[in-house]
C-alpha cells in the first residue's frame, strides 16, 4: 500500500533526497565542477544499466534506485550552489573598491535600537567616479541616531560610504546563530555609518533602465501598503492598528512587544503572521464570489491573480509562498486541467518548486513549521476527529476545531521544542478563541479597505481589544508556559522516530511501528547517557560576548562557577547563560566573589574600572597569569600591565568601548602581546 502511494505521489519521493542535497551543500560546500562531474558519472552508470539484459535490471533494480536518489541529491547541491549570490558575477562585494560609493534602496522600515537605526537595503549599484555599475545583493545597514536617519522610509535611495564588514556571530555556546540566519537571507555584509557618511540620493538619471520595472513594481507595492496602513490608523487607531496591519498585510513593525510576548506564551503567535490560514480564507472567499463566472479559465486566472497579488503585497514570506503555490496547483488542477490532484503530491510539489526557486528557504523556521503543520493536519486530523462522535451541530464544530489544533501539534512539537525551548500549556483554549476571532477581523479589515466607515473600524477595534485582553489573561495564568525545555538535534530526530512509529502502528495497523518507537526511545536514552558521561569530564573557560556586560563561566564537569556582573533581572544575560549551560548539561552553579580565578593549572585575573589598584607581587617579580581580562573600560596602560605581569593572553570583553579596544589592540601589536577581542572575534571558549 505504501509503495502504491509513492507511485501516485512522485514528489514525495523526490523531496527528501533533494533536501538532503541542499543541507549537504550548505554545511560541506562542493564546487559546481565536481558536482557536474558526479552527475555525469551517475548518468553514465544509469545508461549502462539500461543496456543490460532485463533479468539483470530486475535483479539489481535497487542499484538504479540508489543512483537516481544520488542524482537528486547532487541536484539539490547544484541548486544551492547556483542560488548563492556570492557566486554571481554581479554580486557587489566582489566588485567593490575602497574608494567606491554604494547606491542602495531601503527595503524595510527602520527599527530603532538603543544606539542606532537598523534596516535592510538592496544594493543597486556601485558609484565609481562618474559611472554607475549595476550590481546585486542585500546589506544590513545601521545608522547613527539623528533626525535625517529617523525620517527615512521604504523605497528611499541612499549613497553610502564603503565601510563594510562581514556579519559575525557572537559565538556564545548554544546561542542563536545570527550569522547563519543572515546567510539564509543571502545577507553577508553589514555597515554602521555616522552622520555625514551617507546621504539621500535624489538624482535618478544615473539608474539603468533595467531597474525601471522593478522600481515601478516596488513603488506600487509601497503605495498600496501605505494606503492600507493609513486606513487602519485612521479608522482603528493605536495600538490595535499595529495588530490589524500584521493580520492583514504582514506588517509587523508596529506591533507592541508585550502583546507579541503574550501571543507567544499562549502558542498562537502564528495568528499575527501571514500564513496558510489567511490564504485559505481568501481562496474560499474567491471561490464563493466567482461562482457566477461561466469560464473556468477566467475563474482560474482571477483566483491566481488575487492570490499572487496578495502574496506580493505581504512580502512573500515562506509560509505564504507555500500556501500560494499549493493553492495555485489546486486551482490549475481543478479549473484548467479539470482533475483533482493527490494532496500529498501537491504539497510536496509546492515545496520542491519553492526550494528550486530559493533553496535557502529550507533553513527558514517558518517554512519548516508551515509544511510540518499542513502535513500533520493531513495525516492526523481525520483519525483524531473520528475518535469522538458529537450529535450537536455546534459542539461538533468545536470538536472539529479542537481536533484540527491537536493534529497540527503532532509533527510541529519536536521542531518547536528544538528552536524555542518552551511549550505553552494553554495553546488549545487560546487557539479556540483567537482563530475564529482573527477570521472575523480579517474579513472585517477587507470590508474596511473597500468601504472605509468609522463604525466598522470601531467594531474591529473592540474585537481586537477583546482578543488581546483575553490572550494576555491566559498568558499570565499560573503555569501558562513551560520554559527551559532543551532538546538536542539528535533528540529531535529521535522524537520523529517515536512519532512515526506510533502513527504507523495506530493508522496503518503496523505492529512493528511500536518496535520502531521503542528503538527510537532507547537510542535517545543511550545517546543522552553518553553525553552526560562526556559532560562529567569537561573543563571549560567561557568569556561570553554580551554587549555592555562581563560574564565568565568556569565549568567543572556538570557544575559551573560564574564571574561577572549581577545578572538578576537582565533577560539578555540570563538567556545567554541558560542556553550555554543547557548545551553543556550544567546542573549546579555558584558565583566567584573575587576577580582572581584558578582553573586547573590555568590562572585568570580580571581588571575592571571598579578596582582602585592592580595587584602586584610583593617580591617585585612579574606575576604569572595565563589570562588577563579587561572589563568595563579600566584606566590601565598595556605597557604597565606588561611590566607587572607575565601574560599568556589578554582578553577584551564586550563591556569595553570600541575606542578603548582599538587602543589596546594597537599597544598589543607594538609589544607583540597575544590578545583576544571578544566583540570582534566572538565568545572566548577554551578547554583546560
């Protein structure tokens, strides 16, 4: 039965090896020449096999299957290799010279940080003297806080000085890999500019005609989005207008942070992100409104136009693209080809097509959760719904919503635990409340845009206020959120092995499914025991990379001693420490009371601005210290320190200013002293 299913759904067989190829190329990149050579070799072997006698082909048919899967894996590697914008001849970083200027277009609204404004810009050209060289690529832009920067909007063009730097990860163990996240967005460089190092570009005559269509489409999109935002602000008002914009067009920059946290705590943050639910509502509405059209082709064209126009307006996120491509396939099969498609094949075909278009989507958490949620609903909804028969029509609708919510959790739970390390206990009542309300609100917003009336705006404002208040109340109930649920990557795969075994046993009546689930449990337990044994032997010194803070962990086995600032009430420091200690399986912790630490046969001395003196030896000899850590901008001279101490390595942590660090680095170069700059090189981690 399973083999017959795979024959009817070829994309189900293709998507796994294709994804494996993308992952392999992402972490172990191979050159296109080597990949093409491998593809040619595989095709040559397949050609030879096809010339052999039929009985040989039948006997060794599995060899042909293995070769085809290897060919698909190589195809995934090639797709990612050619999608990497750094391999393009028009990528700006490979053509930029030190004296050049960059012509960029602001892509996102400016986000206010503590000391700067942050946005993403598209690099349109390199200004070299009087000429403009068209290029491609995106860039992270940080601007010093001042009036000119605060007034910038999406679509503005700027001229930037060339002060580009590669995006670096903070290096904190177990922490969020920001550099890898940016790679998934095809962003590799960043720049911080002060006032006078950039200016607004108004002369557009230098732009090439090749950019005119793209610019026109962008301007149309920005104008339409501005119209929607103006209507929502005028008729709904803050703070609900921010939620309304997120629900309607995916504009999340005006969302209240406390509200987003409430939605996260209750497990319904997907409500305020444009997803398949929104596309399903629009698709269903279009089917109902276009029933009068006699031509199936015209009906299909109209549906596809509105679906893709909405996708373009909302920014084409991974979850929206998945739903749009899937509904496009369904529309084409129903109205153009006049046939119903296999829903599993359609789902996997949409994933395959999107990965061919942008293979970096595979690393997007939204993409993973979107497909896992839909697949989970397809597999589990009917069996869960069939567990209970409800006679009452309205109670049956409630049970249907409960079954839908529970089924979506089956395959998304391990990934959610792996990425977010938390589980909301009240996700079920929160979804039962928020999903129907958000549906009504979405339809109401569409009506408001078409017929702007204050009464409609007031009703929507009241509905959103009620939804936000209810969600906040649930999010603050005792035990609403289970935190610090740390699961490793191998644990995630073992979870899926357990789920697959149990589903096969329940749905397919396959007795060996229980054995598979049991073996997955045993493998997970054995792996965890091995990790715990290894953790007992670890000895590490960690200087964390946390801006404006000093944080040092000395790890002995599964215990840790902390040296640094007071972390109580500081969420940033606490989250960094928790993530690192969870990755090292720490179960005990204490705090150092002095700035001198002896770790095994190594010594660490901390000098900060609070010390009124620098400890020295009583006999006049240099004190031996393997690590000397400077924190919080101490007023010290590197030459003086070199005369007092025999220093193995100088460490400058992230609590120091960049100006002081530059001066200390210059002195270290002059004195040939070894140093490590945490803000520039990431967290310092060493075994001892």
